[in-house]
């Protein structure tokens, strides 16, 4: 089912922030972050179903394009329908591993929620802890996806009861991290609950996934899934319970929309006056307010040159707009505005508050730059410096 949408459709939805979510995937190395992201891209109708999770069976998408999507793209805007309503889900690229340069944190600033991918066999590992801690430090809500469930069935040959027990243990440990690292305000609110659909489970490799509410709605029990593996019928699972549906439904329902998120995130990430015109516009994620963009990533496009990607915290970035780069202390003009759909950057006229924008023409912008409408250059306060959480360091006295 190809559900490729026109840029104009996506931009229209983007103007209504209640229908926007900004997310990324986070994981311990090898737990399946890349495979899971590919499944999401497939769900948006960008890749053919054969491609995701199976780089050898590429048909119309070349390996290089696939790599560009998951490795090089700073962001991909996905289309998803939930309860009959259209949503745009901006999938922010996060580095494939925990790094020590602040890249993860930079990506986190763009997101309001994260899908934390955990290998069902290995469980929560050190880098899982690190990414959850980093997310919470940036006030990004972590949701849980238990991946590689096929391994519990095929390799460990667990019974349904044992599989559920394994899930309960992982959820308990995950909630332990939230208890430990979340701000007081979110410690209880952000714990994940199976029954509420805040935990998904499945196999990114075989492209199926479920949440408890989805399983109940479809009347499916674990025996059915185990049976599908015994009879080598896993393609059926991917058709009946596509992973992207489970994950994107979970995201739409449980990741705050950009307006809800900015109300608590802006006071934590920005030290300016919240009662000023800019402060109020950012708290409200107001598309008609002064334009403020936090730049997360710079890429060099072989054709277009310097591309600055960032989150619009307020206002609307428009082609031809005169802006000011706060860190570079220099004015510039936005030559082109775009969004990412699959491997391509698509040109549009404007991108509004709460979304991710790609801008051409800002040669002096670096990651971490604050871009503001030129009229506000004398009053803008830049975003807080990005700090990052490293693995525990042993110091010798
Ligand atoms: P990343 O390092 O977190 O990005 O992990 P990858 O997506 O590259 O996956 C690491 C390895 O696990 C690859 O060999 C994948 O094919 C494999 N893998 C990913 N998801 C699954 C899954 O659901 N089941 C199984 N059995 N293997 C998986």
C-alpha cells in the first residue's frame, strides 16, 4: 500500500500542531534502531515493503538511497492516520550509537518523544540507560519498543507466559530508569504502562509489532504469533500487524504534541524572559509569532550546498526571510525552505512552528545556532548550551 503524500498535503497538516509529533529512535548498539527506523519509513509509503529490514531484497530503492535515508537524512517527515485523522510525524535522525560529542543531545532538542528500542533477549543495557537519561535531561518522553521478539520464540523457545514475564521485567527496569532520571514533575506521568499502549513489542526484522490495546482490538493472543513462526508464516504477521502502525499509533497517542511539549520544555531549555513577546510565542508554539529556530545539524548537499536543519520553536520560516544568527552574530537570508520526505529534501514555501525545517543560505550557521527573525536580533536570548550525559567516569583521586 503506497501512501506517498504530496508536499502540499504534509505542509497543510504541519500548520496544525495538534497533528504533529517530533520523535526519534534511541537504542543500545545492535538492538535494532536502524531496522526499526526502516520499518517506519516503509510505513509512510516511501520504501517498498520488501526493503525495510532486509537490505538484500532491494527492489526499486538502491542501497545507497536507503543508506542516505537512515544515515544521512537529518530528518524525515512521515504521514500517519490515527482514528481517522491525519498526522505528520517528524522522525529526527539520531546517531547510531552513543557518542561523546553531543550529537545525541542535539537531536534530542528537536524531539518531544523517543522510541527506545530494546532487544528482548538482552534487555536494558548500559547504552539504553544512557540514552534514556539523555532524553529525560532534555525533557523528551521515552516510550518503549521491545524488539527481536522472534528470538524469544525461535531461539529461546519460550512459552507465552514466559514471554510475558520477560516483558514485565523489561518494563520494570525501564520504569526504574524513569524513576531515577526524570524530573519530579514527570517521574510518575512518564512511566510506561502495557495496558495503556505505551509499550510496543515485535520484530523489526520481520516487520510486525503490537501493543496490548492493539492486540485486544484484533483479538490476537501470543499462541497465534508463535504458531505463525512454527508454520513459517511470519509474512502474515507483517501484513496483519505492521510494526509501523503499532509504533506510530503509540507515538500519536503518547508523545505530546509540540505545543504541549514546548510549554514545559522552553522554560528548561531557554533562559530568556518567558513573558516577552518571543518567550510567549515559544511557549505557545505560535506560528504567527517571531521566527525562532534551533539548528541541530548542518549537512553539505552536493547540489544545494550548506543545509541547516532545525526545529522551529515559534513563527514560520519563509523563503526569502531576513534572519539573524545569534552565535555567528551575523545577518543572512533564507534562500530556500524545505522538508525531508524519504531521501529527498522537498522544497516548500514555508515551515511553521513545532516542525523541523531545512534551510539553504545560512552558510555561517553551525549546529547549536539560534536563528531568529532579523527584526528581533537585539532582544533574542540564545538557547541553553547543550550538555550531554556521558557514561559514568571513574576518577582517580
Ligand atoms: P542498531 O545498531 O541498533 O541500528 O541495530 P540494527 O538495526 O543495525 O540491527 C542489528 C542487528 O540485529 C542486525 O543484524 C539486524 O538484522 C538484527 N535485527 C534487528 N531487528 C531484529 C529483529 O527484530 N529480530 C532479529 N532476529 N534480528 C533483528
